[in-house]
C-alpha cells in the first residue's frame, strides 16, 4: 500500500515538533537534532520536517511504497508516460536506507518515489554537517548527496 510523503523545511525544529504533535495528535516516530518524522495512518502520510532543507516550506512530495515491486510499478508508470526520471538507486538519506527515484511535475515540484528498507544512524550515510541530500535540482540528474543536490527524505 502506498503512503503519501511530505517533507517540509523548518526554521525551528522544537517549535515545529510541538505544533505538529498538536495537529496530528501524536509524537514523531523518529526524532533527531535536525529531523522529525510522523508515520500517520489517518490520513496515511509520511510527514517529515528538517532544518537541513534548502528552503523553508514544502521541500518535496513523494510516494512511499511497501516493497520493490510497487516501486518498479511506479517507475514503469513514469516511463510509459515519457516522464524523465532520475534514480538514486539504494541510498542513505533522512536517517533511512532506501531505493529512490525522482521526477519533477510540469511546475518543477520534485516528487520522490521510494521504498525504505531500514533505519540508518546518520542523515546521509555518514556523520557530517552537510546540508540535506538526495533531491536533484529541477531538470538536473545528480546523485544522492552530490554537491548539486537540494533536498531529501523518506
């Protein structure tokens, strides 16, 4: 089953966590010094916030799938519609190890299609002070954590 994903860049993580705890009536399932994530069932959303985003507000949207077969189905849908896709393959981002692909809608909004396999200890695979990773710039095919990336998360 698919889960809608929203990643928002925030100024103050603590204030934002308090706000979203009240809005959702629950606490994050993952909370780090620079990141928090809620896995809501009603509505079925993976909602993440971080101070690492390249901008404040909506960083990117996505569809999280439960397995590799669902991810392949999404990739096939993009291909059949002649939508240019960037694949990160297996990557570590947002404290998770995932298989990811990215597309941009006609307005330039980045959409992430991904399957998360397991949690990770660090935001982008290793302990660094780098900014958010993984999201290719509009119309640019780059790899996760390349210097030309602007955002991430799953």
